């Protein structure tokens, strides 16, 4: 009986030992598992549980139990509490740094300031720009002339304001350009604006006011407004006379234009007076032998010839021939032109010998200077043939006509 009790105690103690060692092993396995989870690239399997060996009971032959039932006391030992595994903090994996600063509002980039072009600095004077305009205009470069006028206008406004003399001059340059381009209404407005500035600055009687009236009159003349043009021309002449400026090229020019206007209107006497005054002014400025007189002389010659005042026309031609001889020489083509006009004057006056001599001289000069088959030579030969007809010289007339025909055939 006592022996059986001891056997029972041994069995109980063995069971307690198994329980204790089993729990301890489990805690150790848990710790190992927690540690291994920190290794991301290793795959560790759980440790194999090892069953503890039980102590074998002694092999004892069973005794015959006594009939008395033993009082069995079964111990109820309290289970050994396992120590809790310490918590192993998981490693903190830092998040990738954000490109935007944490805790700061996003910065909106301010727009880039507009790039300002450097301000244009004018390098030419007002006088140089005015000269540049007139040069470009004279050779037909209207775009370049407009650029010069625009620069002059800006510089004049910057230096003297929009009521200055220079500003008015720039306006007139624009008006001249608009006239050439056909914008004559705009040109008139610009001329009038410039004229008002001149009047405000200098009064009614000033050379600038006279020139402005001349320009405005030329504009009206080009538009066929002859009455308005005559008024402007006369006002300009009146200002020049009041200024006692009898050697002004502008005065000579406006007198010449007034003569053309009268000629077109059939007022030949008034036209002759204007041409004669213009010729007189040119002569006072340039002298009697200057080629500057020739243009007005040609217009006055046409007037005299139309009025059949042949003696006056002849005097002009002789004067003109002398001018060309002094400036260009005796065999210049310009002298040939004058000889041809003299031949015409002599022909209508029935001075056939003088006409023959003048035409032959013209042909000889042209053959020296021009091609032998030039059309002008053929024209003068035809006129010479007419002279021979009047002189009753048919053979000479036929010869002149054949030569003229041969030249025309070559052309």
C-alpha cells in the first residue's frame, strides 16, 4: 500500500516535470520566432518540439491488495506560470523622403517678369533725319523714307513737344509721303496741322507758312483742284513778297507752278507773267548761264510757240543753246535738241534755209553721240525732208526720207 502511494507520487512528479519543461521550451521557441521575423530575407521554420522522456517506473510485481480501501489524496499542485515574453519592438522602416517639405505649404512659382527690350536711342539729329527722308523719297524708297519720318517725328516730340517747329516739319514729311502714295486726304490733314503750328509759332507772315501754303497748293494741283491750288500759291507768293525775299528758290518754284496752272486753264498771259517772274528769280539766284533756268525756259518756249510769238521763242532757244554750250560743250545732245526747236521755229516762219541749217546741225551732233540708227535721227531727217519739199528740192527730200525709213526698219 505504501509502495503504491510512492509510485503514484513519482508519476505525478514526472507529469509536473514534463509540464514545466514543455512550457519553458515553448517560451524559448516564441522568442526565437520573434527574433527571426526581423530578418526579411531568411525563411526560418519553427523548432521541432521534443517530447521529454518520462522516467520509467520500476517494474514491481503487483501485490495482492488488502481488502481495506486506502484513502487516496491526490495532490493539486498549482501550475507554474510562465514568464511573459518580452515584447520586441518591430524595426521602424523609414518612409522615403518626400520631395515636398513636410509641414510647408507648396510654393507656387511666381511668373517670370517680362523681358523688356532696351529702349531705342536715336543716334541721328533732326536735320540728319530730315535729309535722310528727302534722299530716300527722291530715289523712290518709300518704306525707308517713312522710317526716317517716323523717327524724326518721335525725336521732335521728345525734344520739343508736339507744337514745335521740328514736329511740324516731320508732319509735312509724312504728308509728302502720303501724297506720293495716293492718300491725299490724309496728306491734306497733315499739311493743315503743320500749317497751324507754324502760324501759332511765327504768325501769318513767315517763310515756314509760305512753304506750307506751297505744299498744300501742290497737293490740290495734283488732285485737279485748280482753284484751291491757285489760292494757296498766291498766298505763298504774297508772304514771300512781304518778306522781301526775292532770291528764294521756293519763290521761283511756286511761281513756276502757278504759271503751269494758268497755262492749263488757258490763261496764257497770266501764265507768261508767272513764268517770266520765276525765270527772273532763278537768274538772280544762279546767274544767267545756269542750267537751273532750263526747265522754266522750256515751258515758256512752249507758251510762246503756242501763242505764235516766234521771235520770243527764238530768243529763248538761243539763250538755252548758249547755256548748254558753256556747261556741256558744242557737240552735246542737249544742243541738238535746241537746234531741232530752232529748225521748227524757222520752218513755221518759212525761213527754210535757216531751218535746213538747224536740222542738219542737229543730225550731225546726234550721229556723233547717238547710235546711227537712233529714232531721233530718223525724226529730224523727216522734218528736213519737209523743208526740202518747201524749197522745191525733191531729190534731197527723197534722199532724206529713204535714210529715215532705213533707220526705222532697223528699229
